[in-house]
C-alpha cells in the first residue's frame, strides 16, 4: 500500500472542536481495515496530544502518515514549551488551570498516556519556541 | 445486558439514537475526568458522567463506547446530541447520582472493564 498522508490545523481557541482530527484519523484507519487494538492506541494517543495542543500549545499542526507497517504522527505547536519534561511525564502532574479541569482534562495523564499507547515516543521542546511530539504505532 | 435495560435500572430518559437500544453492553466506566477515562484502555461499553461538553462524546468515541449516561440530571446541549447521533451513540439521562447509578448497574451485572 502507498502511504497515506493526512494534515490537520488545530485551532487554539475552539475547545469544542478538539478531538475532531483524531476522530477523522480513527475513521480513516477503520476504513482501511486496521485492527481495532492499533486504532485504539492511535486514537487515544493522538486525542490526548490534540487536547494538549489546545490547552497548552496555542494550537498547531498534526501530520499523520499511514504506511503498511505503522502510523506515524507528528504534533507540532509553537506554544510556550514545557519547562520541566521530567515532571510533565509524571502521572498526576499537571499545569492545567482550573477552567480546563472543569472541562474534564488536566488530570496529569496526557503525556504519560501518549507514551503508554505508542511504540515510539519522542518529545522535543524548547521554552518560548514550542513542542513537537513524534509518535509511532506499529500495526498489530 | 442491553442498553435498553439501563433505562429501567436508572429510570433514565432517552436523549438520542433510540434505534440502537438493543446494543449489547457488558462493561462500564463512571468518571467526570475524561483524562482518567482515557488512561486505562479497556473494553467498556458505557460511560457514566456528570460532565457535559463535546469532549465527553469524543472521549467515548476514542474508546469505542456505545452509550453515554448523564447522571445527576445533567442534560447535553443540541450540538453535543448531534455529535453523538453522528457517532452512533445512545445518550441517556438519569436524575440519579453517580454512586447510585454505578451501584445499580453493577448490581444488575454490569462490570468494570478488563485492562488489556
């Protein structure tokens, strides 16, 4: 199969739309006949990343590449960057404000969840420059 | 049990997709924190929540859930209902609180998911 490339612009202001891109990828993978377990891992990882981009990153872009053996996702924002990556990777640690918690997020599970559900996880961040997550889930 | 059994058990009202009430469900998850719902990938058919926003539907979608039950008398807005309709999800609403709702469903045979 030739690789399929998908591109999404993630709005910083529209929380109600957050997750729309992940839903689209999920439906695309389903139509391609990808296994439910693989789809779930991709969907949860990308959705958490998408939510993070809206909450913390000031929006950004997501590029997805689907090949025969894996799904690669690159989520890039030009937000404030992550000050302490070690803390951000810790379950339960969150810098999300109360208004985000009221929306059901900010439990400090985002990045740990993303790592848990992906086979390859790379986090590049710089203060004042932004954060890029490069993720890979192998077809199972 | 079937989704329609939940209606009797929780004295719930149907909000949308009454054509899918025969869907079989064995497991459920109750939470107002969507991050926590996403934290444990399990086979779960039903989401009980007191949170009302579109992310409830999106979270349920990512987890392949078939039914959302709003507890404590919470009601979704029309845009949330449309999103659920589009994603083939039944939405129910009960006046019962979270603890009571979960307890009654557990008592009737519904269980927490099995972690994979």
